C-alpha cells in the first residue's frame, strides 16, 4: 500500500470527458487515493455528495458539458 499525504483520501471526480476521467483515476490511484465515483453533471454530483460520507476532495471540470 502506498503511504503519503494523499494515501487513503476519498475523491469524487466531476468530469464529462471519459479519457480525462481515466487519466485522473489512474493518477489518483497511483497516489493512494480512493476514487468514490464520477459525476458528469451538476445534478449528479450533488446527489453523489448528498449520498456519500467522508469525501475528502473533489476534482471539478470547469467547463462541464460545455
């Protein structure tokens, strides 16, 4: 198991481009993070936040769905 400042962090991805999501997931896993899931729109992200406990961080797409 990887140990370090990001190890064990629970991260939510909010991104609509699958290739970007795949890259980010690989990077986060390499850093020891747990990827909780992926949201492709604001409504989906809010629902995931509401139903998920202990989110440590979220990576947000600044241009979600154009």
